[in-house]
């Protein structure tokens, strides 16, 4: 099984078109176009009844002390964790891929609803990130692109992972999360494939 994207080169920076935010010289960050990139899959194994997709950042800081603070950088040795940007299940494997912008076209304050053009969308982790922010708080379903801390000393790595499953309907319901999907696919994965990209908001690392 293979997964690829015409929208970016593997293991290279993802274009700002697909980011949630871009650098701003005055405020450090401003909203970006936030389109979902195009994805393509092939060599799906026989017997595949549905696909699940997870897009995550693998190096998100676990402590907020230095995050987005003037005159400081998030240290590289800080413990890191996953941050889910896109969770999608019950995708028809015969589709062959997902077109650019069909699941996200712009930033939606307070989050997009649970509706999806196909399959079922779960919550991404902006739901927790914006909790307590009166302008942005809400349930963030579907795709929302990269927006790492603008002062992080590490370039962030992002992974699109597609799972070929032996079930039509994955056993997750309601406001399910990336971790819910990871648990639910266990024992049902016929094959999986991934493609990675990078992104940074730190001006020092973008030079």
C-alpha cells in the first residue's frame, strides 16, 4: 500500500496553503488558507472494506511555559507528544484519494461541524488548544493544518497515515479523537502507509 500527495514533496516543508497559520512580522502568527492537501493512495490490499486517516504532528511541546513567549525559544529537549490535525474514518477505498480543499477551505473560528463530504470526521486537537478562548473555543472537526509555536527551536514533523481496514464501519462514535481511532483500528489493519512533511513558524528556522 502506498500514500502520496501532489501537494508537497515527501519529508519537505508543506506549503503555507495547507497551514492553519503563517508567520506575521507584527503578531508572529496570522491565519492561513488552511486547505487540506490532495492525497492519493494505491495498492490497497484485497479485502479492504474501509480506510481511516490520521494526520498528526509528532513533536508538540508538552509544557506550555516557553510556548509563544517573547524573547524565548521552546527548548529542543522538552518532552514532546502527538497533536492530531485530521481524523477521518469509514472512507471508501475505491475513491483513490482526497482532492485539495474538499474537507477544509479556510480557518473556521470555533471549529467546523462534524459533517464530512464522505466518511466521518473526528475531533482534532485544536479543540483542546483553544479551550477557554472566547473567540476560538469550540469543537474542531475535520482538517485544520499546522500551526506550531512560532518560537519552537525544532522544526515540526507531520505524518499522514492511511489504514486499510477489514470493517465497513469503525467502532468509534460521536466526538471521537485520534487516540480513539488508533485504539479502534487494532486488530483490523490489513495494511497502512504514510507520507511525512515538515513545517515551522520560527523565522530563524525558515531562513
